[in-house]
C-alpha cells in the first residue's frame, strides 16, 4: 500500500521505517522538504538530522505534507507534534479529504524540553490543552470534517507501537477511538500487521480525551519503572 | 488492626466489609451517624440504605469522621466523594494528624448522576477539577500537612481493588503515589493483604494527577468492553 506519514520526528521515523519493512510505499510529509534535508544538527528531541537518517532508510519518499497525503491510498499517520497539528493539517485539508488520519499526538502546550518548567521532573507532564472536556483528536476532526480521524498509538512510545512483541512477547493492549467504523477497521488492520493481537475499540472519538490524558499516567509509570525517557512497557487490559 | 474508613458509599462499603473479613476492627466515619442510620431510601448511587447494609455486616462500628479517624491505629481510607473531600477532611484534621490517609477519590465537579450533562454517555467523564496541573490528592496533602496522604485504589472499581483475584486471577497492577515512604509501605502491605501481587510505586504525590485523570480512560475501557457501570477489569503494566 501507499501510506503517508506526516512529520519527521522520532515517532514518525519509527512508523516510516516499520512500514517500509512491511513492504509499503511510504511518503513522508514535511512542511518544507528542502529545509528538512538542509538541517545538519540533531532535531529538538536529539534525533540525528533527517537527511542522515533518510540515507539509511531507502524506499522512503520525502515530500510536502500535501503531496504525501495525496499519494496515500487510504492511510495517513499524523506524526506532527500536538502544538502544531491543527494548523498544519488544516492547511493540508484538500489532499487529506476522504482519507483515514491516524493521530497519536499529545496536546502539550510546549514544543521543546527547554520550554518545560524545570525543576519539575520530566515525566510529570506539562499542561495539556485541550484537556478533560475536549481533545486534540476531536479538534482535528472538527477542523477537517471530510477526514476520518482515528485516535490511536498515543498510549505508548512509538518504538513499542511499531514493535509490540518487544514488550512482554506482545501481550498488551492497543486502543482505537473514532467516529468512522471503516477507518478504525483499517487502523486495526495496520496494528495487526505491526504485531498487535489485542486492539480494543473504545468507541467514539470523544474517548480521545482519556487516551491523551493518559500521557500523565504513562509518564508516571515510566518513572515508577525507572525509565526516564522512551519508556519500554505497555499496558494490558485484564478482563 | 484498627482501621478507619471515611464514607458510606459503595466503595467505602467494599473496603469496610473486606477489612472485617481480614480480621481488622473497622470504624466507619460519616458526617452524622444518626442521619446516616435514619435514611430509608437507597443512596444516590443506588446502594441500599446504610443501616440495612450494616445489619448484614457485623463487626463494623459506625461513628463520626473524627471518632473513626481517632480510633485508627495508623490507616485511614478516604471514601468521601471528591467533591466534598477537602472540606470534610479539613474539619477532621486533628484526629487525622500523623496517620496514613489513603485517598481514592476522583475530583468530579458533580456529585450525582442526575447532575451529569446528558446525553453525553455515562462513561465519558464529566469535568475534573482540579486536573492536569494539580490533583485532589495534592490538595488534600496541602490542606492537611500533618497527614501522610497516599493516592491509590483510584484506577479501578473498589470491588476489584478489594478482590483483585476476581480479575484475571489477580495478574494486574495497582499503583501508589505519595510523599511519605512509610505510608506507601503501609498501603502496599494492605494491598497485599487484599491479594495484590503487583503494586507499583509511581513516586511522589504529584503522580496523583495521572491517576485521577486516568478516570476518563478507565471509563472508556469499560465502555469498550461493554461494561457500562462498575467495570470488572484491571490493567497490567507489561514490562
């Protein structure tokens, strides 16, 4: 399949690399491909420059947000940070129309660790906006009514989302929520191809609130396990 | 041990009954014991009148908040609803001083289902206050600096907290957070006596934010499983 991944951060890279490994044609969208390739410094999360990373990952096409979305058969993964997602996606509304957009962003009010209110430990999440009575997933769906938004992936690090068997042999739970049954089915199919065996449909997109707010708990669990960054664990719904 | 349970709702009843079953002397605190016993209608959550319930549960002493707290050797379980907890506990500060207070309340801004903004489905939680940048657990600790507050129990229904083996043979995870190591140790000991084998210390009380905000996710998972009220499931941290 032709699949688009919007964004060039660590999570987006994990998905792009995994999708190529599964035999898909992957189109990565960025705001300005030339500027992305011109960067020679690690990005704000410490990832190597994208051009350098891309050279080691053949089979990925780097292009604009719009061209990547237009190239996708059905599935578009939103790896744009929560702070920028609504604006960037709204500007890409045309080519996204009719497609399934899987969103895993957390709506932090900051964009960079240096904006984080130290000495609060990393892991106690900074403020979320929206929170509690709305969610980023719902905001994106309202801004792009012609797109089928599915909230998923957000309850784990993306490294374990694309490789669930690396945690407890894969016996943990991934969640989907959204207002479009066919889009949730496609997302579940993608997750199963990643190796997921327990995908729980939480229901309508309003459940994105709980999934995004779980960021605090995810972070606290990581700290409780002594994993400061990039927690390597999952949660299993035991029933 | 002499253990106090503050509150007469369904969760508080589950703890009181279980503690008596484990051989403890249980003192249940309520605002006005005579008024509690005089009630002849089910409470706002549909539980049978407390006097009727108490008649079937010998070994429990019903008294005031203050007398119950004063009677406890060490452990006090806060089963007062989140809406009322800070005020009621502040009024009980004297006898609580020096004791371990285990708090499982969620700070909903409503007190009764009828106050819930229908037709939003039950299960999509109403507004939390505080949320995100503060928690009820931290509010209680600030209001009662002489008390050792532990946030726990809040990530499950109390029926499964007191009987973890009823879900998946008990192979799921309970969490504690707080700023007093000895109080967390006592809480963990109590949980182990309930049957818990995986109690994860998340760290300082600031982690109560994630535990309380998990209420949305807990509710959504219950819906996803087709369990509208009183969800019977747990979550296991797989690592």
